[in-house]
C-alpha cells in the first residue's frame, strides 16, 4: 500500500532556469522567491532583487537555486512599463519623494 514512490507536485524541475523576484529573506539570510506558491531559497540576494536562477535541488515542499544573472525583460513587460510612465507624467498634481 505504501510501496509507491512519492510524486512531486513541484511546479519547477532541477536544472530549469527561471526569472524570479526575491520576495523576502529567510532566517539564515537566503532570499526567498515563489513560483506558483512553491518556495525557492536563493543565496547571496536581497529582497526586491529580480534575478535569473538555475534550480539546483527540488524537495517535496521547497526548492533551491543559484543566481546565474539578471532577470530577462520581455517585450510585454516593457510595453506595460511605458504605459504606466505615460499615466504618471500626465498626473501634474501628484507629489513624489524619491529620497530615503
């Protein structure tokens, strides 16, 4: 009855390359990204980074990856960013403070 191998329902596979955004940092300082709700730990990144990773290990509930470069931009995303810029420039009453 329990002799069957466990199936992995992870939405990622070992060796796969993905563009991810680091959503937070784990207890040991690793970055945490999610792909369809599946947690991936990535070392040497900080919250907010957008990076391209290679999945190095996949377990039942979590995965691990390493950074192989910057996230690649897609044409659809660039078009979305341009339309947002146009809306912002038309809003003359808005005040923006970019200083920290």
